[in-house]
C-alpha cells in the first residue's frame, strides 16, 4: 500500500492494521482526526487510535 491508497474493503483495513500503516480519515475535504493506526474495524465503523468513526460516511486513505 502506498500513500494515498483508499481503504475500502475489509482486507484493506486488515492489511493496514497488521502492518501498522498510518491512516487519515476525511469527510469531503475535511480531516476528521489526526492520522493514526487502525485499531479495530467492522461493517459500520473503523477505530483510528481507539476513536470510532462511521465507515459509510468517511473516506480512509494511507497517510503520506
């Protein structure tokens, strides 16, 4: 995975979690939280450093 890669599928989140990639979360052009590591994920949410964000309304990218 390279910087800018969008995480969409469960296997994307699992790979990012296993490899400790730093992920940024955005809603449109707005950054939701500072970039961090995926600590958990489900069909409805993704936790970045323990902070849950809704998966359907946010975009997740590998940070630079």
